[in-house]
């Protein structure tokens, strides 16, 4: 993984030798000042963001797949991504309705992060309120999907009345972006991811109990309602914070848990937790390295690369599920 980390930092429009990257990261000066500046201020923050995004989305996907006992559930199944999209769409696409000073402030990078966070948090509160009242876990899944449909409809309406420039900004955000994060933003994202991972780690035993269903878990003495709340909250922190800072990254949360299960041939979450974290970080670094288009000045949207990687796995899962039902 460390080797992939170094390769990721070395690739880009300016190719930097691995030795120079290693020297710069270990406190020794690179032979060129421009190289060191690029590494410390651009490449290193982006590589760290890729690792955080990969770990957070993969674990939140694992949590959702186990909780809902659905192999096609992902980190955004609760509607958090849709809430974040609504927040960002309101700021970017609805900027013309606001005073110029306020619009400029909100359309800044921090304004978009704030809007995305508020959108996710609003949906989270709604989902938590619903989960407190509903005993049926599948009903929560349906409610999450309904929130997603509702927010998509509002975003679609805002899109219809927007200018080409506003649509372009919103499209760029929706394609995901691991770069352009300051060290302050990375610190906040790291804190959120660590909190989410700690909550997930505390949920390993409940997750193993849930593999055979709610009734079995209750017969083992599991406080099902409390465990479900913690799992939903952990997923919300991970998926919500990552969407706020990096945009909605597709497929990683859906595909990586299945890769971990296929490699280790186990459903034990003690093993799956650590393997999913590792595979998530590694795969995200690989996807980010591919998106750099080594030797080219162009950069592919990270969502395009993760989708190309994840789509075949989703197709395989659908075919496999069809065969099992047939």
C-alpha cells in the first residue's frame, strides 16, 4: 500500500521520480523546489484524501449490506448523497435568487462543503426520526430511497431553471474531486472518518449477530434498536462527510465489501472490517492513479474511473442473484 501511495504522488501532469517523492516525505529536500511544492501542497493531500474516501465508503457499504441483508445496498442507500446534492444544488443553482455578496460566499469551496453537510445532516435527522418509529429495517431502506427520489425531483426542478455556467459547476461537483482540499479540510474529514470507523469497529459483534436475521440477533441478547441506530449513525458520518468534501463517489462502497468477501471467503466481520478498509484504500489509490492519465495534462473525473471499476462487479452480482432466484 505504501508503494501505491508513493506511485500515486509521483503521477500527474508533472512526473516526479519515486526517489524524490520518498525524500520529500521523509523530511529530505527534493532536488527541485517546484517538485517539493507540488508534492506537499497538491499530491500528498490528494493521496491522503483518496485513502480516507476509500476506507470510509467501503466500511459504510459493508455496514449497509449487513444491516439490510442486501448485497446491492451501498453507503448512499439512506438518501444522504441525495441530501448533499440538494444542498449543493440549492447553493449553486439557486445562487441567482440570492444577493450577490451572499451568492459569492456560498459558491466558494467552504460554502459548498457547508451546504452539502447541511443537506446530508437534514436527511440523517429525518432517517433517524423514522428509524426510531419503525421496527422494520426494510421500511427504513424504502424511506431512504423515497428521500432520494424527492430530493432528485427538487434538484431536477432547480436544474431546469439554471444557466449553463451553474449547470457546469454542479456537474463538476457531482463527478467527484479528491483534490483542492486544504490541510484544515483534510483534518476535519479525518476526524469524521475516524469517528465513523470507531463506531463501526464497536458494531462488529452486532453485525455478526445480524447475519442470521433480526430474531436470531435478539435471541442472543442484542439490543437491536440501539445497534441499528449506531450502525446508521456511523454510515451517516462516513458517507455524509466524504460526500461533503469529495462529492458523491460511486461504486466504491458497493463493490469493495464484495471483493473482501470473495478474497477471504468469510462473513466474519472481524476479518471483513480490516480487509475492507485495506482494499478500499488500495482500490481508491489505484483509481486515482488511473484518473491522472500518466504523462498527460488531462485528468479524468474520479467517478468515471470508479464506475468503470465497479460496474462489472455490480452486473456480476445482479446475474448471480438472478441465477440463485431462478
